[in-house]
């Protein structure tokens, strides 16, 4: 409704001007993605034109840059690790943030304002400043039997384990998630919640059955941002997982770059595009929920 009203109030030349401006602003992004796509199937490129080793244009097309998919089995290990990391991080952040956001929004307990201020301060710290202290914490957790090193799938929650990386990233992502969820809960009226509480429903039942369906767009948005952050994360896995078979696709991509040996940038582009494909699919499947935030706020989840 608002979009149609906005278009109706604009003159044709204004719409044309805005379209041209948006096209100019997005052109570098489109060209960049187009270059990546062309490079993955070329031996070399001169701009957007594929060339062979002799420099002849429109030649040198090849699929050798994608040979890592069938020649290097480690790529599937790191891809699985990245998926487990992104999925585990998403589930943890959404669940804890939804619980904490509800408590901070609806329950007036002592220390509430101080906790909110503390989470905001923690979010302001860049992760690189905490690397050394987190290292000692993970080494201490590694000494705990079974939990430190011995859990299936994630390996544990200590140093050089996938679970340890998930735990670190979870602590770094939670402040933003808690504030985001609290904002969505603040926008929900008290009427239905009061009625359910008067009828004898517990706080947990009200949270699960009444409030969560009202903030589906917020949950979707937090899930998308957290999944992308986990899938693309480089610094934390690179620092706290030393074995190649335990690394993620971001660290695998970094291993293709060298300061002393020639770099096959076409292969780097192919691995980068391979890393981008799941994110694009995930975004396309969930963009409707993101758009519903701007279209109808929390009502978009009902």
C-alpha cells in the first residue's frame, strides 16, 4: 500500500531518475559478481574477457578451476564443518536470544538495566582483542573429560574442536541477538499475554505458544544474519582449529593464497563462488520473512 502510494505521488521523470541512479550504484556490484563467474571458467581474464595463456581473447575456457570438487575430498569435510558451525550457531543464538529477550522485555528483575548495558558493552569489543583470553579458556575446557574432547560431530567444547568455535562465536553473537529479540518483544501488546496468564498459562507456555508466532520475521532475520556470519567466519576457526580436516571453507579458501608461490586466482574465485552458493540459496528461500519486517512489522509473523 505504501509503496503504491509512493509511486503514485512521483512523476515519470523522477522514477526514471531514481532507476538510473540505482542502476549506476549497483553496477560495480553486478560487474564484480560477473567477473567472478567468468573467472571460474577461464584460465585467465583481461577484465571481463576470458583469454588463453597466449592472450587470445574469448579462449581458454576450462572447468579445471572446479577440479577441487572431485580431486580434493577435503573440500567436502570443510563444507560440512562450515554447515555444522553455521547451523549450530544459528540454533543457539536464536534460542537463547529469544528466551533472554522475552525475560528482559517482560520481567522486571533486579539488575535488568545493568545486564542490558553489559551486553551492549560486550558487543562493542572486537573479537580480535579477546583472542588470547579465549584461547586460555578453551585450553582449560579441553581438560574436562568427554565434554572438552569427546563429543560426537562437534568434537567437544575445548580448543581445536568445532564445538569450541561454536561456543566462542555464540558468545560474540548473543549481545546483538538479545537486543534484537528484546526490541521485537517490546512491540507486542500485553493483551493476549495477560489473558493467557489469567487463564493459568505458564510464562514458558505464553512465550512458546503466543509470543514466538508474533515475532517470526524477527526470528527469521536473526537466523539469516547468524547463519551467514557462521558460514563466512574466518578469524575464529582459523585461530582455534589447527588441523586441516577440522577447518572451515573460509580457512580452506585462505590456504589457496600464498606469499611465496604463484596464486591461481581463477581457482580462488571458483572456491569463493562455491562458498557463496549456499548463502545465496538460503537468502532466496528466506527473503520473504525479511521483507515482512518492513512491510508489516511484527504483524508480518501472524
